[in-house]
C-alpha cells in the first residue's frame, strides 16, 4: 500500500532519451504519411518496453486511433498500428 502511495505521489522519472521530441515527431509524421493517415500523431510519450527506451507517437483521440513506436537507441520506426474499438 505504501509503495502504491509513493508511486502515485512521486511518479517514476521518465527514462533518459537520446532523441528529442522534435526528432520523434518528424519520424512519426513521415511514417503517418507513408501509411496515408490524414490525422496527425500529436501525442508523444516515452516508455521503457522490455528494457529499451521507446517513444510512442499516437493520435490524441478517445476510443480508437493510430500509433507508431520508435526505438530511442536506433531510431528505428515500427509499423503504424490501429488501436481501439474500430
């Protein structure tokens, strides 16, 4: 219980990144254009996935949308995926 309270009060810090938000947005925009997505990928978060720092760029929508993951170390762009209820 105390661990949960501590986590809620003092959020874990974001992982250190090599890429900037602007670099990620440029790569995500190119990936969205290649997948013919008209809406922009405006929401960007940094996560640690399987020990690697990964950027997730997604559409700022509720219910469903698009997302793309970008590896922070290599700059490799993953596939553009649809998420949600559609």
